[in-house]
């Protein structure tokens, strides 16, 4: 049986290589996908790994009356197994390609809010509401992927009651830095340049421009709560009963 025990090794090696390749793909996606999604893919890709292992152990431990028949069946099972493994890898690659293509599309329909959230890591959009409040009015959404086309931005703007705005400001009071945008003519003294404040003003103006409104000095009258540090400006700005959630990357 020693000679019979050697032949499945090539299938085992091929399957193992495919599994490692699949695992690497999953790891690369792990930062953008949910843990459950990655776990399901790994589970599906691990299952075929047991086929050559079981056949290999069976040959070593069991004495078959018809070893040639077993060889043919084992060959067939392993070939099907490898094809199945390749199809799974292809499905994962296609899913990634579709996701990337979707994330590079610009959209403005509020119905696509969850779709926009899914194009970022949970940490980047943690300050955005999980769902648009039912009592929100004049809802506007702007998602621009950026990349080679320019700056990446994601804005959610709507009107809502003052109680909601008060709770949001209180929630992030100690986690963000607050900026008040006043009319330059009303300022009593000259302020030192603050890069985060400058970027926050640009983000608010950019949101207004995307609404086909005048963007110049659109930040006047807003109070912004901005997370410090990072390559992207993130936070929210409020004015009266209006709130704008911001994520602006340059």
C-alpha cells in the first residue's frame, strides 16, 4: 500500500496552495469586510481541504480489495475537489471586483445610504447614524469615491428637531474639537490658522456646492465637531435644525 499512498499528495499540495491563496485574499479583504463574511468564506474554502486528507489517510490505514478502482475514484474526487476549489476562489475574486466597481461610483440617492456606509471601514463612519432618522426632512446624500478623479467625500445632510442635534453634540462633546464659523467681519481678533478648521469649512462648502448651491462662505453660522488627526476630516456640523455628517479626504 505504500505506492498507493504516494499519489494523492499532489492533489493535497494543490488544494493546500489554493487554500493559502484564498486565505490571503480573505485577509486582504478583512479590513473592509465584516468578520462574519471573512469567516464564512474561509469555512467554505476549508471544506474541500478535507477530501484529499481523508483519501490519503484511508489509503494508509485501510486495505482495499480493489485498489485500482479506489485509485480511479480517488482521482475523480480530487479533480472535482480542485475544480470546486478554483470556482470558490474565482467567486471571491469576482465579488471583490464587483465591490470595487460599486465603490467607485458616485451617487446621491438617499436610498443608497447603507451602500455608501459599506464602502468605508466601520471606524471611518462611526459618527454617521446607522440609519437615517425617520423624522429627518430634506435629506441629501453625496458620495464621491475620489481616487484619480479627485478628493473623496461622503456627506449626509438633513433637517431635524433640535433635541436630536443636542444629543449628537453632547454625545461627541469630549471626543471631538468644536469649531464655530463666524462671519469674518464680526471677528474681534485675528485667529491662528487651524488646518482642521480650514478643512472642515471646505467640507461644508463642498457639500453645498454638490447641492447646486453657493458654496462660498457656506460654513458661516455652523458649529462643527471634528475628530482630530488623520488624513480625512470627519465629524459633523450643525446650524439651527440642520446637520451635516462629514467625511472628506484629500
